[in-house]
């Protein structure tokens, strides 16, 4: 998901620290998925309980992204609608998000072919299913479980590139913002946030999904769709409310403080539950409702200069490409872990470091050689030409 401001917001001050924090969260997601791979390989080979032992709550970086998206979209566009049409808004969002979404699907196709077209159960997927999956993913049309184009056999909405599910909900959030949320007064927006908070608590703390976490939305069954929609809309609107009510104060060292809080938040171990309430989910809901908005507020209050400014710029540029291209590399890594029966850093030596390095290099190459040039061309053709 992408949170950068667009051409319409160029006259406004830019929150560079928020770009940097988005990049920090994207890097932590990549590391989290390394440890998710160890847990996935264990359960696939029936040799462990499948608990992620490091950065256990790394998946809620997605919810942090949703808050950032809401904040930046509201900041960039709320006062622009007298000069901008719905079509203009959607063009800008598509130009910003969709080129890398397509590239993620292409890279996912390549890695799936390199991996022998194997589903997780070992069966080989026909080429027709792969071609259909590539087409539908590029059009942001999710795969239903057990259909021909659900090519990995584990129910992913976008099996060529699993994290694309969050972009699916991000697109829905953008549509709802443009049609409804932007028209709400701040007071009505606060009421909407309160209602969504209640739904959020009900779905996750009472564990309606049975996942014992907020980690839903990646497949298209009933609870994942409606739960994923609430999972997106609550932090998304929290970010918008924060943008409307934000009053900055100077905070020195905000980037480093916020980065440390993010790391500490993700690193809290799994919290076992007793009774009907999911304590693990309760912790994650508190992070999303309280800690993450506080981080965004502090990040927006901080100053970026010198070395910190360069770090924020690089991290901000890399964040979306890294998020959207790293998981196809993870698929190959996961298959390797399963084949070798490796379940820890001690088993794998330098392979996780190589996976992270390849993901970053691939994201940087896609950014410079594809994403930026394509977006510039699309902007000239569909926005700046008018």
C-alpha cells in the first residue's frame, strides 16, 4: 500500500518522517515473513506448532500502513475537491498504486514457474491457471478458493503475490473515501470511527475468525472479506480523523523513537488466551487503536534533516516496491525450507540475509527502472496533458 502524496499535494508541506516510518515497517514485514517461513515449514512438515517466534505481530504492519494511508490521503485531498473530479482522484490513485501491483504479479508468475508450478500439496498447476491468475491479479480480481486460478491451493486471494490482498482493500478504502468519507464533517467522521472501533473489537477480541489475531483478509471467504473490510476501514478512518484534528508539536528524534516503538510492538511474544476473549488479538487491537496513531502523530511532529532526511527519502521510495515484490521471493524461500526441513536461523545460515538483500535489490530496480518511469508517463498522458 502506498501513502505518498501525489501531484495535487505538491504545494503542501511533506511529512518526510512518515515516509521513513513506512519504509521501516516494510523492512520489518520482510523480516517477519522470514520467521513466518520457519513456522510455515514446520507445520507443513508436521514438525512443530507453527508459532512465529520472532516479530510475532509483524503482520499488523499492514494496519499501520492503513493508518498512514488514511492520514496522508485526507491531508492531501480533503481540501482539493472543488478543483478535482472523482475521475481525477481515481486516476491519481491508480497511477500511484497499480503499476507496481502488476509488476508484483509478473514477478510472482516468474517465481512460481521457477519453483516448478507446484502447489503446496505437491501437485503441478496447469499453465492455463497461471495465465488466468496473472490476468486477474493484474485487474485486481481476487481468486476464490478451490478455483483453477487459485494456483497455490491454500486459499490466497492473490496466489501469485499474497500481500496484494491489502491493496484490494486499500482500493475499496479509496473508493469509500471518495464517495462518502470526504463528505463527512469531522464530528460525523469521529462517530464513524467509534462505530468501526466497536466492530473491530467484536470481530477480533471475540475472535470470530478463530485466528487468534487480527491477521485476516488474505482470502475471500465470508469472515475474511467482511473482517478484512473492517480491518482496513477502522485504521484507515482513524488516520483520516487524525489528519483533520492534527496539531503539531516539535519532537526531536521522532524517527528513531517511532522506529524503536514499531520494532518493540512487533516483537512482543504471542499472548496465549484463557476463555472466550483472544488476548493476543486484544493486544493487537490496542496497538492499532492507540499505539499506531500515536506513532503517526509523533512522526508528523518530527523534523527530518541531514542524514535522517536521506534515510527517510530512501526508505519512503523503497517501501511500496519492497512490500509488493518481496513475497514472490519468499515463496521460493518457503519451498526451500520445506524441502530441507529447516526451521530456524541456525539451520539456514546466510539464506535469510540473501532473501532480504535480493528483495531490497529487486524493489530498488523495479522502482528506478519501471515504477517511476511508468508513473511519469501515465501522469503526462492522463493528468498533465489536460
